[in-house]
């Protein structure tokens, strides 16, 4: 098994993040600093920052309500509170897709790197749904431009078409199939609006409302909910 896949399967992070850890010389295999592309065989000892990591037998998947102010990072000395600290789960899990510090709502947390990798791959077109409140009244022109795709000058990219519907005078629901950095906030800003509140309410087949969670709380997915998510993600 390739080393980045092994690290992801241990529930440490996604494959992309695993490549970064390897490039930073934080991973060893049998005591030697590993390189990208290293293969791991049965009986090998893999360590991250000097601590051994092992494949997980049980696949843990959690629905977690990230509060405003909590940062999506595992290690950041500048973060007041990280998702890992706030979650406080008994085993090591990581998140599939970030929410910025000022946003709240559903995060899927898991120790299954293959699931996380599939959920985060933009080409898979997995849906994420958000409820958004902005600082002024919403017009039909605004909704049409959001639907058609907005050119983000900072990122030099036009967003994909998405589903969007008005919920109130200053609120709307939007479903994205990509996860650009601060995408919704950037889209609104380009159109002259500022986001006042942003809440993720669904990730693929998992709905925040099904779990009656308060900010900072989590729930383990049922076997049926987990199977549905795995099937949608295309992970066995």
C-alpha cells in the first residue's frame, strides 16, 4: 500500500494532507524518514512525529455541529480552539471538508481516510447544502448570478452552477458541488453582499437536522446512515 493511502486509512488525514506530512519529513517507516511514493508492507512500523500509527478496524463516522469560532485544523498554535479540541472524541478522527472560523454547522468526522478522500475530491461532485443570511435584501438578479456561477477574482476561477433558492428577504439556501476557499462568502462579496450568518445543514446524505444537535455536540451515524454515505461516496 502506498504510504499516503496507509496514513489516510489510519484516520490521520486525507491523502493530500498525508503527502504534505511526508514532504515535511514527519513520517518514518521502520525508523527511516519516508519519501513520497514509499510502499508499506505488512509488519512495517509507520510513525508520525515519532508516534506509531496503525490501520483502524472499526470505521467511525460522526456528525458534528461545529460552532462559530472553532477552527478547522488539527494543530495550530494560533487557534483559540480547534475542532479536535472541541469535539473531544476518544479516538483520533479528522474532518471531511472545512468550515471557516466564522461559519457553523455540519462536519463529517471520521477515522476512515478513504471515505474522507472520496468526499473531498472535487471531481466527485458531492453536494453540500448551506443556509445563508446576508446584509441586504436579496434580488432575483442576485439569485440568478449565484445559480449561473460567479467569477472569483481572488481565485481567478468561475464557480460551478449550483442550486439556490430564496428563504426570506435576506436569507437563501444554496447547494454546492465544489469547495473553494470561503466560496459562498467570496461569491456574495463579488455581487456586493456580505454574509452575516452561514450554516452548513447537509453533507451528501447526512442532514444536520436529523440529529437534533446543538453547537459543539456530535452523534455517531447509524449503520444505515453510514452505509448510505459509503454507497454515495463509492467507498466499500
